[in-house]
């Protein structure tokens, strides 16, 4: 069975999962979701995976937008087995159940859902993990990914657990949360004198929310909350205008070097 793995990743955790799954399957490819938002020409295969992180107990806004607006434009007729794998820290919240409803409303049956634990990278609340913690998470993640790959290879049927208030979160809370997050970068990020104008943050932003003005990044109003610009800045030149936890998570282990703009 051929696999198309549709992936969204900010700091690289979800990309690592997608890449390990790609290696585990004989015929698989990764397609990054941001690349499809303006050019939905990908041909889907018999097995399709959706791999993404959990933000605020929800799917990222970009993933929701992809399911709602891009996926219906694709030819879904070859798809026989659709699976979702998320990355999370403690709780997966409503990420699986909301994805299931969104997919079902667009004619896609979700056959399998699972998740992999990684460090929490939401630096406004949590301190970045140290080397030992990263090694611990990656070691356990590798075992879980191999198990997930085996189950997917067997076409295991495992629909997601639907927590209480799923419909409420989908219809009442999610939109308001996304609107708040979209404005968060402009309201919260500060560029320090460490910035050398390398444009790396501009190139890696999955929503194109960063523009370069006079050699410095300017944040617009379409942030998805991935914090990739903060964690992956080679100069650690992006910070917050308020007190937050400390540290960065460049996540070199993921070998995530995707750039969306030149």
C-alpha cells in the first residue's frame, strides 16, 4: 500500500514522526501541509496519514483550514485507509476527535488515530527541555512510532476517543482561540539586537506571517502558534515582551530543515 503523509510541524517533532513513518513504510512520501495551502495539486494514495502537533488541546489552525478548504479539492477516490498521528506532551485534548469530525463532514472516514509524546515547547508556560529530557522523550517516541507503524501496516481500525464537549470546542471555542493566536505574534514577540537579518524566521514560517522590513522581521496577524521562529532562530534573537519561562528547543534531532520561502 502506498502512503501519502500530510504533515504540519513547527519545531520538528511532528516532522520527525512523519519521517520515521515514511522510513517504516516501503512506499511513502511526506507532503508538508503549508505547501498545499495555495497549490492543492497533490495526488493521494491508498493510505493517507495526517501528522500534526497539538496546540492548546486542539489541532493547529493551519491543519483545520487544510481539512476544511484544501482536502475537499483533492481526489479522494484512491483513499482506502486514513490515519491521524499527533504529537503532544501530556494531553491530546480534542485534537483527534475534532479532526475526525472535520474529516467525516468532508466524506473521509478516519480509520486510525494515535499520538506520540514529546517535550512541551510552549515557552510562555513551560521551561524548554534539557538534553537528558530530550533524549528521554526521543527514546520513548521511537518505540511508540514503531508500534504505530506496525499497526498502520496491518490496517488496524482504531477510531479516536471522543472526549466530552467535543462539539462545543469545535463550534464555540476553537474559532475564538484561533483568532487570539493569530494576533499573538504581533502582540507578544520582540526582536532583539542579536538579530543579524538572516531571514531564517521569514523562510520557515509555515503561514507566511513574517515579513522582512529594513532587514528585521515584522510579525503580521496570521500566527498559528507554532513558536518555530522563537525556538529555531540561530541567534536566539526573538523573545517575548513579557516574562516567560526560559530556554530554547532547536530540536536538532528532528533534522527539520524545511523552508517555505526563499
